[in-house]
C-alpha cells in the first residue's frame, strides 16, 4: 500500500485530505508541521501549501522524500488521479525520426568508481533510448540513479511516462532501481518489462532486493505508478517503437533487445558468451541450441543493424580461463559484428578490473581485428558513460 505522511494542524483541511487518501486506497499518518521527518520510510509528504513557511518546506525537502504541496483536498485528488495539479505530462523531444542512445552505466558485474575509471565510467549497466517521444531504459544498474535525477530535472515538475526493459535480474542490472527518483514521484508512470519465468511473479524479482533486511523501503511503497509486465520473444510495441527480445548465452534467463524505429535499429546485448568451445550441454541449458545454431540465429537477428552494443568484457587470454561465465572476448564480438554486417559496434560491459588504459587498448585491438579482416566500413568504439549516439542522423 502506498503511504502518505500528512503535515497540517488545520482540522478541515486534514479531514478532506484524509478522506481523499482513503478513497484512493492510501495509508497515512498525521504529523505536526514542526516535525521535519516523516514517521514512516517511503512516505509521500502531503502538506498544506499555505501553512508551511519556506524554512519548513526546505527542511522537509532535505529528507529526500517526495513532497506534495496542495491548497485543498480537490487538488490532491487531481494529483493522485492525473499526476500533477494541472494534469501536465512531460513530453520528450520526438528526436525527428532518429534514435538517440545515451549511456549512463557501461561497467559489468560491480560498480568501480575511482580515478582509474573516470573516462569510461564506473556505474553498472543502464542505457537510455529516445525515439518517437518514448523514453526507454535498458537495465537498471547503478547508472539509473543519475539518469533518474536528470529526468526529474528535465521534466520541470511534469509527470514522466517511461519504460524499463530488463535484460535479466542479476544485481548489476537492477541494483540502481531502489535509487531511481522517478519511481518515488506521484503521477510518474513506469512500465517494467521482464522476461517471463514460469511460476515466478514478475514483480517478485525486483521486490526481493528491496525487501527487509536488504533495503528500508519496499517497492510497494514507491509512490509512482509502477506496472511490472512480462514478455516472451515475440516483438511488441512501445508507442511507435518496435522491440524484439531474443535469448542469449548468459545464465539467468538473459535476453538481448532489438529496438527499431523509422527504419533504424539498435541491438543491445549486454551479457553474452560467444566462445565456440562452449559445450553443447551448457548452451542447451541456456538457449536450447547448438553453438552454431545459436550464433547463426544471433547473426540473423542483428543483421545490418545501425548500432550493435555488445558485451566485450574479456581479452582472448582471459576468455580461455573464464568460459561459461556468460561473457565474450573482444575478438569474438568484432567477428560477430563483421559477419552480421553491422554498421557501428560499441564494446560494453567493461570488466571491473579493467581501467581506462585497458579499455583504450581493447578498443585499439578491436579496430585492428576489423582492419585485418577487411571490414573497413565497420565503425568501432567503446561505450562511455555520459556519451550519446544518434542513429540515423547522417543518413539521407
């Protein structure tokens, strides 16, 4: 149940606000305006706009809890049903038919902050895609915290509507979600897509990491309108954007995503093992295929895509001792991109032990491999936190 801490000393206003909260199915408690802290973790503060001084508002704001200032119960009712007092929904730029991909986390396994990872970044997986007015987020690693702050600033108080696609639920792909500010904002609509696991409710996969004693705020106490959905492997639509999920070679029911819009396509495969020595038994447990069948299917799925973002966590020497870990080497990723006729390849999911200098060297190696293979048209870069790529910008 969503919960509010109501801040007021005015009986009539309190009666009306509490009545609205009951009708909307919210739990609540009441506190005196001079107390600067809500009585329950995860509460939304609901206060009388004309009753609190500026100093009191600032003190409450410092608690990092969502806060609604309303003049009357009717205004609160409008916010709870429509999102903002005037029903305003933030409408992002449609991107003029292009697809814009921005990286908020490109590190694999565990966050690695520090001076040695400043250029490529230390946050775990999070990619933001903008297309046709849609905000699509792939994975909720620690990078999603900064993305959430940016979205809240950009929206200027309007309500956000966005979609999160989860490749899988290993920690480095979901550990940032409890710190995603839009999820705590009343009126923000968030749809989360996860691959269906028979017998496991979709919402449980995210709820678990936020349950006691691991986290102080339960997912059910987030004030946003959060809907958890499942997908199989058939294409589905997010507005005008087509999304196709496809199984990849990584433990944990992992998928890649192909995002298509306006004749352009981005393929995102954050965790995937392309090692041909993977045993048949291992692959059949993960994807149900032989290695050749798996790789051929993958090539056909990503064939000719404008941008491939692919796991390149290891060099060949590391790969020889890390088989079955579910990740690829640089050379394996480059050859996949060449065979599929990809236009632009981005190496991602950088290993936590690899610093910026190592990634520079890996990028140089990847480009050399492509040159030696005669793939002179293939553009290769390394994914970098904070960078953005516009797909379709230069096509006539």
